[in-house]
């Protein structure tokens, strides 16, 4: 007996398609549709637009297309009309072999928005193949004493068509000895058996020739023929008989080569050569011949090729036992292949979107399908991804899955995700497949630039050169690309009177700040402004920071002597009684410095004196005091040169000249300085006699006045730190103060000066200190 068709199943991969929008409504089914094989290319199958309820323009605008399984596009969709057409001639035998019905599965994909519709096309068989016998001639050896009604198996014909178009009947040329019967297997295939109707007589006719015809059920029917040559064998009256007519065997698909499948056994009651049996596979298919081998002596059937359940699930073959006399018997081997979990799941990526924008929730990242060629639980799968990722795996139609974002993603927190899709089957042992998907996150301008400091303090020394780089500000942006490119600018100052545009400028690219002109500490000690940092995203984001510029003082101002004035007018003369004690306050040199800090710290030093050692100057406050007791031998007139020096680097200085006159209790008349004596002597020569005459008359009066003045002056000199002096004519400031607060003259120290016109011999009044009132 011949075996049925066994063809390997074909594995088809899903065509990769790219989907940019979310899935919605996937899973609807269309059809079923049908077409006859060998239909011409471009033939109409159905109108999908009507079945989907879509207009003509919707099919095109929504990007409808056909997704077929396998590497061939059997169908095409005409989006202008919605017609489903044949793309190429379909050969049902090539597509499905003996499988009936022959179904082609395909999907209708709508891209905008994404929808997937399942559909199937049934290919209907036509009678385009004739029955064919594998052998042109069959040889049968039949015992002459074979009983009437004995059946002899014949080789069956093969027809590629199926159903009614397959072999339906067998006929044999007219013969008085034999007739043919058409038998049917469990799978529906027909095979012929020759039936003996008349006893044979080898002596009368030792050989017969018959013509066997196989007819299919097509319209019109097709046929095929072969020759049957019958040789009449002399008296071997016992044919081999198998212990059981059908051997049913199950074997795992992973059985090793050489494994014993089954052992068939037949017996023959004859003896000698007529009882010697040999076993053969009767008309095996090419697949069975490659897979099984039969030991002709022992009847052991072993594997000669690895089994694969996913390719062939079962085998059916007839085994023929022939004795030495040519008689034979047969049995049938039904081999069922048992599936084992030997195929890991397969992942087919259909669509992948990368990169995806941040801050966008529930974006479809990938669409993929899962398949496992095993059967039962071995073919059932479970898909999963890591739990610590912001992604979800959602099942879709059939074995399709979609990978979507669970929430809005932040590129700055993580710019890339490595997702491992793990697919595990339910077999024993469980097999799994891992598919790695790398998803990159594209940037969205969601981060404003951030300054490294909220406020910056910059120091610049005065008298700087224009365009001097005084410092920098820096801002960073966590975004990327143009969204992270920062531009710096000066913001309008809050103080409308601050000429910011003429003071500083900023480099827009790197944030470097420059002083546009030379700064003067004495004019502007500090100023502040705001700078902005703006990225180049859309919309642009910005931030600002405060910049405080402190001008550092340079020692560019020399000390200025407030008292005594050094303006070339009549010099100051300090009167000191000869009875003054050591440490007697003669006067105080008052000076200020326009600088600040240590540049304005003043120190005083006596550079030159008429009589060294007689007077001393206190270094920190400029007070000029007597260093020892005065004597009659000390000169009456003294000239002191005091150096006033600041503490800058390099230090600057000024000098003050003091004239001191020693008097005896202020009873001596005022004597002019040596510089004015020649001119005064000439003026007094004319009145010398008059003075002498009047001196005796007015001596008593003058003595009284001088005594009164001396008493007042003595009291006043103890309270004041400055003696009397003559001051030149002209305006003199009523209030003198150290505006920096760091000089030797306090802000509240004032002098009231009473002036009269005239020469150096005219009357004068001493400086009178005015003590401020510190009432709160």
C-alpha cells in the first residue's frame, strides 16, 4: 500500500511594517474570501472598502495595505477602488500540498490610525493534474492454487489534486480471471486491489497482462494507466501472515538516530524456501524512505533521519512480507511523532520607533509578533519585560504585542533604555527567547538654563584698562542639541540712573564680562546688574543671575593736608609758652586721603626741625607735642616739616610746614617770621620814635590787655588741640571732614575761624574748636 502525502509545513515570517501611531481597534476579522487556483493576475477577489465600511478616499488616506505571510505577495490592494486583486497565479498544490482546505492568511493594515484586520483567502482546487503511477509495470506472482476472491494489492496512482479531483476509481482491462476493487484509506485516499474471480492454471496460462487505469473525479475526468504483469507461481499455498494487521507506534521527535521504532513479524506455514520471509517497505514515499529503514530479515524498523514534529506529525507505510515462493502479506505501520519542547519561541519585530520624544505618555514604541512551532503547551508562550522600566507590554491581535510607554519619560534622567523582551513557552523544560530593543529618548526643551551661582561677585581694581576681562558667568542646560545652546545677555538695570551699557559688556557665547571703561573707586565703589541666559529651544527658556561688581581701591591719591593749609598764603604760626610742660600739645596736623582701606591709613613723621629733639609728632594722629621742657636758650622761632604718608603700595605722601613761636606767657609782642622781617623793618623805621614815645604811655594798658588775653588763651589751649594762627583772606570752608571716615580728622570735628583783613601784623583770632552735640 502507498502512503499519503506528507509535506513539510512552511514557516512564514511576518513582513516588517512600521507603525508610528497607536493601535486602536485591532483584531477585527474580514471574509472569508475564496478564489479558484490558477486564476489570472489582477483578478477580482473582493471589495475591502465595502467590507470595512470605508469610502474610496479613506482607503488611500489611511494608508491601507496588505500584509501577507511568507516572502511572496499573493494579493494586492487597489486603494483607489478598495478592490482586493490576485497579484500572481496561485497554485494550490504548491501552496498547501494535500492539506484541505487551502487557506492563505493575510492582514489588512490601516496606518492612520493603526488598525489590523485579520482575513483569509481559500484557494479552491481545480482538476489540473492527471493520476500518475510511479511504475510503468507492476509484476505480481500469484499461486496457481490461490482461492477465488483472493485480493492482491496494487500500486496506487498519485494525483496532485485533492477532494473529488483526486483519484476516485480504478479500472482494469477486461479479464475473465481478475477484477479490480477500489479501496479507501482512513485519510480518504483510494487504492486498487486485484481480486481473483477464476482459478488459475499455470499449465494453461502461466502469465497474464492487464492494463490498470486510475480515474479522478474531475469534470472532465483525467486518467493514468500502468501495466500489470501476472506470473502464475506453482504451488506455494501459504502466504506470510503478520501477527497484527496494523502497528501503531508513538515515538518522541528527539529520538536519536538508529532508535528502534518497531519490530514487525510475519509467519509462513510453508517450509524451506517457501517459508523464508523477507520484509520490505511497500511503495514508501521519498520522505519515509529517508526517515525509516527496515531490516529485511528481522523486521526491525529504525530511524535513519532525525524526526521533526513541526515538519511531519505522523507517518503511514505498508510493510510487505514475502516468502521464498513469492507469496506475500502486508501490514500497516502508523507512526505518530510525539512533540517535545525543542523549539524556543521566535520574536518577529514588525515596527520599532526610536528615538521617541520625552514628556509624551503612552507612545507606541514597538509592535512585534511571537510564534512557537511546537504544539500544545509547548507552543503556548508568555511575554514579559523588565519590571523596573517605564514601559508596558500589551497583547494585541493573535500573537501580536505592542510595547508602549507607561508614563512621560525624561531624557535628562535617562537618555536611552535597553529593553529585553523575554518570551517563554509553557513546555517542559521551558524554553525562552530574549530580544533586545534599544530605545533612545529625543530631547524636548523642558529645562531652562541654570547658572552655576545665583549671584556672582566680581572684583576689579580701579584705573583698569578698557575692555578688561573682569570675570565670567556660566549657565548649563540639561537639554541637548540646540536646546542646550546658551546665549548670555545683559538685562535692563533696576536702577535707571546706572549707565550699565557704558560700564560692562558680555560675550553672548561664553558669558565673559568686560569693563568698557576705566573705573574710579572714588566715583563708583560698587554696582550690580542682572545677566540672562537663554537657550535656543522652541519656545526658548531663560534664567537670570545677579552680578555684583566691587571696585577695588588703588593707591592713586596722595594725602591732602587740611591743616595747616599749604596754599602759599601767610603761614600758620603756633605760639607755645616757654613754661609748657613736656607733651604739651602744640598743634595737630590734619590730613585726609581720598583712597580707602590701608591706602587711606595715614602716618605722620617729623622730617625736619629747627632744633631736633624739641618737638615730636605722634605717628597715628599727627599731634605735635613738646618733647622736653623749654629753656631760655631755645630759639624763639622754630620751623617744623611734617611728612604725611599713606599705607598704600607704593606709598604716597605729602608734607606740611609748621612755624612755632616760643613766647613768655604771651607777653612778648608778635614777631613776624624771618621771611617777612626785612619788609616790616623798613616800614617801622619811620615810626620808631613814635612807638617809643607811645610805648611808655600805653605799656600799662597793654599789659592789662595781654594778661587778660593770656589767661583766656591758656584755658582755651588746654581744651583745644590746635593753637591760633593767622589765615589768609578769602573764603574758607566752614566744615572740613574726612568723607571716607578713615583719615585723621573725624567727621564731627569742626573749626570756626574768625578772619580779619590786613597783613601779617594785623589782629587775628585763634581757631576755636566746636564740640558737636551727640544728643540722640
